């Protein structure tokens, strides 16, 4: 009997598997399709503190993600790369230069005294080198440092690290139901056309946008969180940016749009994203909408008139956000854990979160789960585990 069964092979599921195995526990991950099949292959692929979260006062989140960013830069140097980010300020940009400078100074302070904490203003004489960035009405360009990754490759690397510590993966294996048992939870799933059932002490629901579909199949005292699924699309362009990432304001609604030189699997392409569209269907069916593609393409055309604009490909992922009225843009991006019993949890669900902070959140899940787990001898500390790339 494994100590833990984790439903979902996205970054949170594999992160929990790594943390559990490192802490000496036996753990089995159930993934219905393929590791990183869900949101963890459809993000903006940024490993960042989230500069814009400073505006909504989410300082603790920014500090935590910046700390995780530095661990990832050290542990996964082939998969996570420090990249210059550029913020152009035009006459019509909502945020004024002083606001950008204040935000970047605070971001630098939260990063610490390192090279990646520095920001600077790009001299006007160098604007011509910025990948064809529109210079009409341009007042200033600020550069700071954050990081980018190949999200699916990072997720596979974390799963590989977990397996090296003894974690098991069942894939494809579709979770079907769970009921309480005397010692924990009894989980049932479909694998190779057969029904399989096993008992574990703690069942972790890391099913991302499927989280409440999975919770409906678990007989538990935990009260599912009311959520919205908010779709975010990216377009892929056959163009190569050489100077880094551009962080612009969308022309129509002033939301943040990133223009990103592809990394890893996306090398040689440019990604532009993202959008925020409320989604009500089956997570499996999420697709970029024509309106989202037009919105991203027209922003690309506006800021980079010389780049090719033909959309080669597009993809969409789903954010899991607490249900609220108002703009998705301003909602908290913290990871929320819900359990049936905080003193003796048998069932823990992970809601929301960031790719960047998966390790810290996995540690938080384990601190909670340990209330219902026996003492085991730890095998490793996830802060120091190398994450080399692995094959598909
Ligand atoms: C548009 C967009 C851009 C983003 N950009 C960034 C970014 O730049 N940086 C950042 O840090 N974060 C970013 N995020 C957030 C980040 O991508 C997500 O928080 C993270 O990928 C979620 O991972 P997850 O493991 O929770 O879910 P998922 O990756 O969706 O994994 C859930 C898994 O559960 C599996 N599953 C579901 N049901 C079952 C079942 N019954 N049985 C077995 N398996 C099942 C699915 O197949 C899936 O693989 C972005 C999110 C979006 C939507």
C-alpha cells in the first residue's frame, strides 16, 4: 500500500511525488493521458516572481516565487534560463515610467542583491536593436531579469527525479473513484482496460482544471472550493527574437501581453500570450478562440510591425481561480489547499498555483499530509535535487 496516491501528472502532481519520495514516503502518481498533458504544457513558460502581482499587493507570493526561481536556476540550468525582459513605455501606456521604476526597484529588493535583481533603462541609441519593436511614441524601455523554461520538459524532469527517489507512475491510468477505508482512502482507477484498486493513507487531488470533476468522485468530508476556469491562449509565430522577452500592454484593454522567444521545444519560434476568457466546458476540449487569436495577432502587429504575423499554431490552457466577480487579472494567484481534516487529512486538493512555485507548494502539501503519515527516514532535500532534462 503506497503512503500517498496522487491524481494528476502536471507540475503539482509530480512536485508532490518528488517531495513525498524525498521525505521517504512511498507514492504513486496516476495520470490519465501523459505527464504534462494539461495546463503544465500550455503556460507562458515563465519562471518568474510575477512583477505585476506587486500591483495587487501579493508580496508574499512574489517573494516565494522569486526564491523558487533562484533554486530552479541552480538545479535545472539546462531547463530554466535567465532572460532579459523589456518593458517599453509609450505615450499611451497606462503605467508611467516612475511606476515601472518603482515596481522594478521593489522587485529587485525582493530578489536580493544579485545580478538578476538589477534593472536598467535602455538608451535610445539601442532601441533599433530591439527586434523591430515599434518606436513611434516610445518614451522609455526598461530591462530587468526573469527566467523562462520549457514547461512540459520541466514537468517530466521533476517526475524523473521523483522516480529516481522511488516514486511510481501509472500512465495512462484514469482515476475513477475513492472511498474512505479504515487506514486512509481506497482509490480505484482504470489501467490497460482493467479496474485497479489500492488503499493509501493520503489521496492528493492534483488534477488541475479537472480538480472538481475528480472531487465529485471522492467520498470525502472536504468541501470543494467554488472555482472559475479561465482560459489563456498563446499564438506561435515563425520568427526568432534575439534580445529577450517583451512585456507590453494590450492596445484594447491594457492587459499584460508577453512576446516570448521560444525555448526548448519552442526554440526558433515566437510565442505571444495570453488572454483571459471564462471557460465552462470539459477541460479536455479547451481550444484557442478565433477572437483570442485575433487579439494576440493585432497586438503583435501593433508592437512588432516588421515581424511575420502568420499564426503557425496556437494553444490554450486553463487557470483555476477562486470564483469571484470582476476581472480574472486581479484575482489572487496563490495555491489553495483544501483537506477533509487538517489534523488527520486523508484527502487533500490543490487549487490553482504557478508553475514557478510548484516545489514550495509540494512541501506545503507534505507538511499537511504528514499529520496522517508514519515517520519515515528522508532520502533527499528537494531544494538541492538536480533536474536534468529527460527524453519524452
Ligand atoms: C495561460 C496560462 C499561462 C500560465 N503561465 C504561467 C507562467 O508563465 N509561469 C508560471 O509559473 N505559471 C503559469 N501558469 C500557471 C501554471 O501553468 C499552472 O499553475 C500549472 O501548470 C498547473 O499545474 P497542475 O499540475 O495543477 O495542473 P495540470 O498541469 O493541468 O495537471 C493536471 C493533470 O491531471 C490529469 N488528470 C485529470 N483528471 C484525471 C483523472 N481522472 N485521472 C488521472 N489523471 C487526471 C490531467 O491529465 C493533467 O495532466 C499559467 C497558466 C495558464 C493557464
